[in-house]
């Protein structure tokens, strides 16, 4: 029974940590895609090359 209890405890900790990491990373990902979107960057690079 102890091994199963330890496994459940470890699994719960993993789920909590993974959820927290995803919740913290979501706003960062949103800001990165909002301000540094690839197509916008391509337009900026082309505009710089054209002058």
C-alpha cells in the first residue's frame, strides 16, 4: 500500500506543478505571439531591406 500511496502523491505533485507551469506560461506565450508574430517580423524585415 505504501508504494501506491507514494505514487499517488508523486502524481498529484506532478499534475499540480505541470498545471502551474502551463498557467504561468500562457500569458507569456500570448505576449510573445502578440508582439513578435512571425508574419509581422517578415514584413518589418522586408520593409527595412526596401528602405
